[in-house]
C-alpha cells in the first residue's frame, strides 16, 4: 500500500450507519420477511398475511392483527436502536420476544421504500407513515399493522446484483414463513405472490395443534412417517417430531430446530440429532425433524448474531444430551408409536 495523507476521523452519517447495519441483517427479501414476521408475532398477532411481488424484491407487505403502534410512536419505531421490547441489560438476559435490537425497521428503511400503516385497538382510525419523507397522515385499517417494503436495495445496487431469480427469492421467502409457521401453530399464516394465494395455514388450537401444523406445512407424509418426541432433562424440555430413517433426505433441508420459539441453526443441536440417528442412517443421508427446545432464557444467549439465527448455550452438554436422548427414545419405538397413532 502506498502512503496517503491521513484523512480526518469522522463519525459516519446516520443514513450510512443504518445502511452498514442493514448489510448484516438483510441479505435478501427473505431476511425482511423474517424480521417483519418476528415483529408481528411480538405484537401478539393471531393472523399474518404476507404479500410479495417479484420474489419480494419489488414488494414485501406483512399485515397483522396485533397490538398496533400509536401514531406518535410510529416515527420512533423507524429509528436506530429504538425498541419497546427491552429497557435494561437484565431484560435482555431474560428476553422472551423475538426482537430486542431495535434495528430491523431502521435498517430496512435505509435500503428500501418503507411505510407503516397501523391502528391500535380502541382507536378510531389508522395512521400511515411514509418512512422516506417522514410524513404521517390519517388512513383506514382494522386494528393491527401493515409494513410495506418496496424496491429492496434500490439504494444499494451492489447488493441488488447478488439477488437470485425471483423464483429463488420467492422460495426463500416461503421458507422463512414456513419456519415461523412451524413455531407458532396457534397463528394463521397466508402467503400471496403477484396477487395469488400460494400458501395458507390456518390457526390451530388444542393438544394436536403442532401435529396438524406439521402436516399442513411439511405434508401428511411427514406426519405419518415421523414420531412424536418429548423429553424433560433438568432445565431443558424437548418436544417435536423425528422422521423415521426411511424419509431421510439427501439434503439437510427439513431440519427445523427452535429454541424458545426462535428458529436457530446450532451446531450443538445438529450434532446431537446426527448422533441420535447414527445407527440407523448411513452415508450422507440427512435426518428430518422438528425440534422445539424450551429452556430458561438465562441459560441461552440469543444476542450472538444480528440475525439471531445463532445462539450460545451456557451448558451445551445438557442441551446435547436432551436432544439426543429425546430423538433416540422416539426412534427406539417408532413402530409402536406409529401403530398407536394410526389407531387414533
Ligand atoms: P425490535 O423488534 O428489535 O424492537 P424493530 O426495528 O423490528 O426492532 O421494531 C421497532 C419497534 O417497532 C418494535 O420494538 C415495536 O415496538 C414496533 N413494531 C414493529 N413492528 C410492529 C408490529 N407489526 N406491530 C406492533 N409494533 C411493531
Ligand atoms: Mg423486530
């Protein structure tokens, strides 16, 4: 490198800080879908509709029937590090909401055209905030919130070039909704693309809600060819379904693991599941499963990565053992369990 005259050290402008932060959180349209679904669920939504155009690049709209946002708070929601979900380190360490970093809306607003349409229950009307101009005006809507994101990466052409075909981006968006839907069978989800309804999963209630959601999202075959599992080991509670070896796949594309309702990719869990299938799966065959791990929030750090897809367990071994044993026990009696279920 050639020596250059030193440049003055300056703080970056706000807009650029947000765009840099957006690079961590928003890789593609599906990342936005995930953030907006997290927000809708945190707002207590029972029904969420996702509308997409051009694989989400042209439009992502997420409508919910949650708590809504007060008009004077709508501009605050778009500010960096502005959140209603935590107010202290103690709350971060016990966080039970999907969000807490207060950066998704600000980040998305810096790289796309964003608008917020919201109405709180008990209020007479709705308000629409244009994220670009900051203009707030009266509008119409049922209680709840709609976040619209248009022309993703319009201000970041370099990013736009990395996007794949609309069909591929759409598939990633659907996968994002699928992940949330498997976590929350009590919430109804619908996905529209170019004005056509492409997936709809109705809200489920009752003891077999998760099974019915699994059948809706992953298919009746997955349900029929998987075994229910449940294991409580100290502070760890594992529930879900493990696919029988026959339905193992060549790709690891049906492995859904959740920690306290959050979809995660975690080496400890993947390794534990792999170990549980060791004797019954050969070669590169990948097991299929849906695992819900409930654990005291104090025993898991969710603030490891901006996308929150990684977590760090205080004691990885206790989680590893619980997952491994939960699956092993379920696989040990698959025939008995399958017979018992088909008799219902
Ligand atoms: P975080 O989710 O980490 O708090 P976000 O940038 O995603 O940060 O959202 C900022 C704030 O905007 C949230 O804390 C919440 O108060 C509000 N908000 C966002 N989306 C919704 C929604 N769909 N319904 C109600 N409030 C919302
Ligand atoms: Mg959020």
